[in-house]
């Protein structure tokens, strides 16, 4: 297995992965990147609302090998908003 580093980037925060994660194949790398995005967005959705969250995956030679992004947005429909306010 190879070690990959999953760096997180958003408008308000960037975190460089210094430890890395062992992944067996490219599919495992993409799954881990997507899982990380969903977990980060789920932990603090209000913090990242209206932002695009990005994970940049590097290999052990510090080359970018994969990227993934998640746009976190929501919207009320006009009729629903009126009934919620009442």
C-alpha cells in the first residue's frame, strides 16, 4: 500500500495533512477523499455554508494525484419560507 496525504482547503480554513493515510489503490484514495469532505462538511455545516470545500491528495513524492470538491449550499423555496415564518 502507498501513503497519501489529504490536504483540506476552504475559504476560511486550510489544513495540510502531515501524517498521511495508507491506501491500497486509486479507488481507495478517491473514497477516502470524498469521505473526508462529507465528514468535515457534516461536522460544521453552518461554518462552510456557501463555500466550496476541496481536498487535494498528494503522494509520498509530494505530487498532486487527485482532487475532490464539495459545494455546500441550501435554499428555501418562497412558499416554504412563508409557512416556516408563521
